[in-house]
């Protein structure tokens, strides 16, 4: 290794220690750091298996958490009375007895329906010279459906949510 190369290397190491080499590459001026003769000799005299220092700039980024505001949530319950008209359905049976007094030759007639009316034959045995069935009466049952309206007072609950955002002073710094 030549004395000139050693001299340039030591100058470079010295500038590295002084912090001049850590300047961004755009701000560095190769002509300020080395003379023209030294630069030409450096280009010509570089030996191939030598170590050349390479400089790299790095950026360090940090984050910090800051509270920028808070939220207050409130729930209110409102009570409201409401009148409801509710239909109530009930059934009543109306019973009507109809006299028939008619003899029948067959076993008792079955229960039959005429519209909403159910007809149930009532039979009685009667002694005569000859035995016959006599329909004494019929019972007519009619179902009627009625509807009443009943008013009930019902209390209903309703909830409301209120959100209030509170902001901290953005100019204040927190540690």
C-alpha cells in the first residue's frame, strides 16, 4: 500500500470522526475534502481487495399516544302512558226448547246442525198398544259471538342515548 493511499485513508478516517462524512451526500463536496491530485491518485491507486468504508444514513421514527378527547354517554328513560283499545271475545249459548211430539220408527235421530244452530233430539218411550218412539221436543242451541272493547292503561318505556364528546386542548403537550 502506498503512502499516498495511507494518507488519504487516514484523512478520511479523521473526517469521519469529526462528523463531516455524516453530512447528507448532497451537501458534501468532494473538491473541498481532497485536492485534485489526491482524487486522481485515489482513482488510479485503488487496489482491488481493500476495504472502502461505506456510509449509510438511517431514519428513526417514534410514536406517542395522546388523548385528544373523551366521550360521555347518558341514557334517559321516558315513561309514557298509552290507552289501548283491546277486543275481548266471549261466547254465549242460547238454549231454546221446541216441542215436536212426533213418533219415529228408527232409533233416535242423530244430532244435526243448521247454520250456527245445533239441534239435539230428546226422546222418550211411550207405552201404547204398540211401542213407538215419540220425539217430544228438540233443543236448539245457537252460538253467538260478541265482541266487547275494553280500555287498558299501559305504561311504555322509551330510552334515549345522548353522546357528548369532550376535546382536550390540542396545543397542550403531554409527557
